[in-house]
């Protein structure tokens, strides 16, 4: 990422695909063609994992699996695994501009199980068997975990019997045999999802578009990862979390953020050369060209909160693995393209770790003018080895920021950017100024959320941190929004600033 280039941030879920949510189908291919026409080098996405608590892609049942929601049903029709009406007559949601996760949860699995039954009956499983063997290190546990969750009506693994929670070997083998059909189904879905994604990624490479994936630093407590690798996490003798992750109070949240993810036992991970993390990253680079690691500062020091706390007020900072982790990654994955999400409370030690890693950090244009943000994000302070955004999935859209920010913050932004026309209701010009500010900066890479190019307000906001529901993770781009005219406008801007 040493050359000047630009990209667009758009979650796969936000694509205007049929069947209720974005998928790996034709709409994704159309999007890639749009990116090429717009002169973009990168497509940045959000985590692809199966969504759990709160429908958040950052709370997934697996650090390795892909959500079944992203499977393109049209491709299954073409393969003869579904009849067209089986996919098209299901009510996947009432609106084209939002994801109805309740409808997907209830209706997607029966459709995919029909496809699985036909695939199994056809008996052509050589490629499937090869996939299972090549991914056994995570897929075996994931398939059994999901089958057991179904048997327990979705209850978390912490509420299963002791034999299952503590993974008694004989009981697991017997249960695996009893639930073999379900285990087969969950493995089949991953095979289809991985296959479809790899074809899409190959198409992206043909067009010259690289994909930036997103890897949360933590995994969900109710996940196959923690269930199968409990010794790597800070759990007590009853396999309950002792401490959990979050972040301290700041001007954006008076009580901090309580994420609830179990913390790592970094000492045990270090004894293995961080093998689980290396395997996770290696798997990520099998899916993406660049990996953005969320909450990178947690490798230097992380915020530890009591497992039964109701907020983050009583948490404390604890030292992380630091340079030993970074050295292991750079040794085992030389040349890996990693973006370090270094937002938040940055100490000199965090900055030193980022510099030692060589990874580009992140800059947010909105933060430059937000008086609540203690860091210095003014554009004239950027360095080349960074990635600049107008905002991220956790921020207001730029239009939303101009409408909701403090008047003095808006005034500073307009004065800095020399924007004169900012009458009430006329926001497109200031929003465009933020985009120009990012693209014109010295940062090697500039990534703009698609909502900003579309000029959308906070009704299109992707997520509000520390909140559940309220439309989080639901926004979808309407069909036809990414048209030829918009692609040409973006291309002109991109070329103007040497990207």
C-alpha cells in the first residue's frame, strides 16, 4: 500500500442483492465493475462472519466462518440445487433499503437445507471433501458447535451440559455421530460460501480491485473459537469469563463501552508462538488482499473489565503482548498487508508499537474537527503511511456529522475547508469538501464510505457504538444508486488527486 490509491467502504450486506441482504452474486459483480469505472483500487468490507448477538459482524459465532446470509441463492438455482421459486417466493423483508435480520434468521436456513439435501443426494462431493479436509482445523469444531446450538434451541454453549461444555472426548464423538446430518449441513454452507467468495475475489483481481477485509481483535464469547480453545481465553474453572473487553469512558461515552468479549491469555498464546492468531491471519489472507485489524492498540495494552460489571467504569488497562506479537506475525507472514485500526486513546507506547510494526494506521477527517476528540487528526499532520477516511462504519455519515455536530465544530470545519455555501439544508458542498480533504491528503490510501459519495444522512449510518438495535448494521444501498454518472464523478475526483 505504498502507492497513492483510493477505495470505497461498503459492507457486503449493504449491496442491493435480491433475497433480503447483499450477497456474493451478480450485484457484487456489478459493484466491482462500478469500482473499476470509478478508478478505485480498493473495496473495503466489514467482517464476513455469521452474525450473533445484536446482528453485529463483530460478534460472530466463528472467527473463520462466513455468514450463510451472503450465499448467493441465484447461483444455487443455476447449479440445480434450488428451484427459482424456492428462493424468490420467500418474503425476505419489507424494504429494499434495510436488512430484516429476523426474516433472514427464520427463513434462510430452510432454503439452504433444501440445497444441501440435493447436493448430498447428487453424490459429487470430491471438491467438498477436499474443502473439509483443508479447513478441518476450524471447520470440524464450527460444524459441531452450530449443530449443538441448534439442538439447544440457540442457547449459548455456557448453558450446555458439563460434558459438552468441557468437551468430553467420548461424548463429543457420540454427539457428532448423532448430529452428523446437521454437521454436514453447516460444513456444506461454508463450502458454498467460500467457493462463491473466492470466485468473486478472482473477478475483483481481474478488474484490478483489491479487497480490504476486516478482522475484529476479539471473538464472541458464544463462539466455536472460545468453546474449542478455552485455554487461550481468560476463563475460570467453570469456563465463565473472568474479565471481558471494552473501552474506558471518553467524551463520546460517559460510561465507556462494555463489549463483553472474553480476553486472551496472552501468556499461553505466546508459548505457542501465537499459533492460533497466525492461523487466523493466514486464513484471512486466504480471503482478502489486505486485512484491517480492528482495535490494534489492544496488542499494546487492553482495557479489562469485570465479567459481571454493568458498564466500563471500573475497568483497568493491562499490558498486551506488544512487539512479540508483531514480530511473530511479520516472521510467519512476511510482507502481509495489514492496516492497524489505531483509533481511540493512544499512548506513546501504542504509537511506538505501530511505528515498529510498519503497518499503516488510520486517520478520520471527522475527528479533525470534533472538539470531543482529544487526538490530533488535522489533515496537515498526516503521514504517507496511513489510510484516511472521512468516517467509518462507527461514525455518522459526513452529511449526518454536519447536521449533528456542535456549531463551533462545524464552523471550524467550514473555515478550514474554505466552504462558504452552508445554508441550512444545503449540505452536499461541505460533505464533498470532506471527501476532497481525504483524497488530497498525503496519505497513501484514502477510503470513503459509499454513504458519503451518495450524500446520505444518518438514516444511512451503519452503526452507533455501545447501542443495540436501532437499525445498526441494516443499511442497504438501493438498486441503481451506483450508476455510471456517479462512477464518472468519483473517477474525476480520484484522478484529480493523483490516486
